């Protein structure tokens, strides 16, 4: 603070003396707050966006999107760097709607978006599942004659794949694939997320035939595809070939994908042995994959052993262990898990589902009654549940972890967020229209079974993107073949 006080005394903090060297002097001595105050004072009168951009980048780098946005609004002149910084910062902070809103304002400002602008907003669309907005961005790129490179090609393929249009992603890939490994990796990852394991293997061999050398990212995508399709032997083969053929040292992500493959296939002992013999320290994702399989296969002892290895427990871990106990009718142990979660003040992750309709995104949580059309949504939902039961649907009440009546368990399952999202889509769209729902968690077995039957009852395609993969429900079947 001595520098700040001294400069104030000698009158060197007037506007004409606030220069980049002075700003750097403050930073070098650790006076970040004072440095920001210097730049803040310049925003009202300086028409050069340089200093404002410095502040934007500083706050965005530290994750302070709110402060960066205040500065952004206050800047009298904004250049493309200003806009791009805000869009990318919003994406990194998972404020995806805000990123798309800022991009729309950039387009309206008269400035022409560049490659960085487009790649950032396409990333926001991909993560949000905002297909309509993504298609509009794609059309804008075409209108402006934006030159495609591997970054934009990868962003477009990723957007369409994550928004449920793997067919369009494939078309774009076939046109622009070129010889850059990142585009191939993005396409392999997209196919993997849709559970198209055989297509992934074909594409991998095609990549090798074109003399492209796979890297670590390629093998993560390849092994992930194996885990989602039950391709155990293929996963073992590709994991070995990483080192034997390509001299790639397996990292925690590769081990995680192989552990997930073995766990999903019910080979829990082999998966556990692999984890214990790893050359790298297993992360929470690996333990969670094993714990999830313990719940699915009701392996209580291994589930207890697994959670003891986890350094810290998230909300989902407590839920999984509680489910393991409740499925074994160990209600006291299940209740004790929830007590531990409350004592440690671990907040439960809320299940959220959303749909993009009418140019807006509509979000739902379990038992949600905040939507303006709530009454109509629940009328539709109850009607769908009645029709589903006529077709043979029976609620999987054993998934409810509390020792309550059968009626209460069924009611708990009825109002899951993805069912509300589907009901809203049915309410607002016409017969035959494809329904697209996104969810922040993995879909539960009950909702998965319900959607299969609803797709048959309504004669409609329902696409659900959950945290793990895509599910395409049609005529009573799911693209995952009930393996997820």
C-alpha cells in the first residue's frame, strides 16, 4: 500500500498518469485491488478498450463473471476482444444462456464475429443442448462466408452431436474431416455418446488407414464407446494397444474408461483389482463408476469397501450408497447414510431437465410447480402415466430410498424432472413431433422404462440426453438396448 499512498501524495494518480506501466507496477507488487481501481477510474473517459479488456480478462481468469460483466457494461467502447472474452468467460462459468445472449448482442452491435466468437458460442450450444440456436449460428457462419478450420469444424460436429443430431454431425465431418486429429476425436466422441460402438470402431480403423496417428484423447473416446456398448474384449484390446502399438502411457481417464467398461458389464472383482493395481492414483470418477455398478448389481460389501477409499464424498456418492442399502432392505443403514450427509452439510445435487421450445429454454426439477403452465403439465403427466400403465408400465418403486408406503414411492417417481419435461413437450407440440429433453444427471431406470412405453403410446420419438449419453426412444425401444 506504500506505493499507492506515495503516488497519491505526489499527485501521480491523475488521468494522464494512469498508464499500462503504472498498472503493471501495482500488479508486480501484489496490489491487484488498487490496480483494478486504477483501471476502473479510466472506463468513464477512455475510449480505448485496452484497459477495460485487461480488467475483463483479470476477473474472468479468477472466475468472477459478475465483476467482469459490470466492467463490460461500463466500457464506452467495446472491441471484438471484449465480446469474445465475455462469451468465453460465460461458457467457462457454465452460464450458457448468458453466453448465447451476449453473442446475439455482438451480432446486433455491428461487429462481425470471428472464429473465436463462433467456436465459443457453439460450445455453449453443445453443452446446453440448444439445437435451434446452434443451427442459427451455423447458418450465420454460412451467410458470412466464415472460413472453416479444424477448430470450427470440431465445434460444429460437437454441437450437432451433443444436440442429438448425430446424422448432421456425421455429414459435416465427412465434408470437412481433413487430416487434423481433433476433428476425428470429436466425431469419435460424438458417436460414443450416442452408443454407436460399432461405428466408432469402423471410424477408428478408417483413421488409421488414412495414416493419422491416434493420441490419448482418441483412446479416451474409444474406450468410452466400449463402456457404453458392453464391448469388454474390445476395451481390453485397445487399452493394451495404447502402450504396445502407440507408446501412449495410460492416464487416469483411460483407466477410468476401462474400469467403467468392466463395472457396467458386472465384472466388479476385475474392475476393483484394476483400480488397486493402477500406475496412477484413482480419482473420484473411477471410484464412483465402481460404486454405481455396486448399486446396479447390489454388491453391498464391495460398495462399502469402495466408498471407504474415496477421500471426499459428493451428494451422488451418498445417494448411491443409500440405494445399495435400501435395495437390500437395510433401511437403518440407508437412513444413517442420509444422516451423515446432513451432518457433513453436503447438499444434494438437484436433478434438472430442460427442453428448448418456442425459442426459449424451459427448466424443470422434481415435483416442480413453478412453471406458468404447471396445472396443464400435471394433467398431461397424469394422463400419460395412466396410458403407460395400460401398456404394462409398473413403477420401479424399489428405487425410492426411503422406507415409505408404496403409494408415496410411486408418487415420488411420477414427478421426476424428465417426466415433467416430456409432459410439457407433449402439451406444447403437435402429434408426431420429435421430443428432445436434456438432463444434468443420469436417467433413472424407472424414467427410462416409462419413456420407452410413452414413445410407443404416442408414436413419437423421444431423445433424452443425460449426463452420460443419448437415449433415443422409439416404438417402445431405446437405442441403448437397456445398457447404460
